[in-house]
């Protein structure tokens, strides 16, 4: 896999928000870049498609558990490792 999960997460979030990817850091909180629950659901769907995984949590659970960019990337990375 040539693109890291974190890099792809940043890329997808940048596309959704219009924020320069250089300004999106692993510790960036979703709320601070105005990611709302519907945005998060779309980001999750895009990551599922990109990495061929299924993130099994509803939007409310995701919103409670995924607070930063790193949280999202870690969740996807764990699912990729689990599927191997």
C-alpha cells in the first residue's frame, strides 16, 4: 500500500472540507475543522471503499469514539490488520 492510512484520511478530509492538507495534523480535532456527524459518515464511507474494510459503528458511536484525525486513521489501520 503506497499511501498510508493517515495520509489518505487527511486527503479525504481535505477534499470534503476544502482545508489545505498541510494544515490537517494527526492531532487535529474534528470539531475544530467543523466536521459534523454527516461529514464523518461520508469520510468513513470513503475510507471503507479505499481500504476495503467495514467500520462497524453507527454515526453516533463514531462521533463519540473518533475525535481526531489520528483516531480515524488508527481505527482503519486496526481493521486492515485484523483482516489480514
